[in-house]
């Protein structure tokens, strides 16, 4: 599954943006991919918490880490394959879910 993001900016905003950025489309693509890269590292670091995975998922991740040669590496150096699997399996609420939970508690 892939996701597409669309934003709309005015002509004036585009002009302002393009005055300092050579290729605005490339800049946006790079900014999103860099944020994803940082989040994948964060997930890999969070994966060391005891409740990050259930037992089956933990075994799956560990086997993949051995296969990819990541078992002795720090999280920042895990392969993209391992980080993607961790992102898929990690037991963690998204920011939106956490914010909704906090708001619900405040309202109670």
C-alpha cells in the first residue's frame, strides 16, 4: 500500500518558496523522506522496550535482524528491511491516537 500526499499553496506562496529553493517538489520529497528516516530510527530505538512486540513478533524481528546482520548493530545502523518490519509490528499508538486519548481524559 502506498500513500499520496497533496498540498495546495497559492501562487504567491509558491513564488516565495521557490525564491529560496531550487526545486520545490524535490525539497518537499526530501523533507518527507528525511522525517520518515528519523522516525524509523526512533522506532528501532523504541523496539528495545519490553512491551514493544508480542512474543511472536519479537521472534520474527530477531530472526530478520540475524538474517540482515543487524543483531550487533546500534538501531541507527539497522537495515531498511529490519526497520520497516519493526514499523509494521511495533505495538505503539500513533501520535494521533495518543493525542485523542489525552483529550478524552481532559474532558472527563
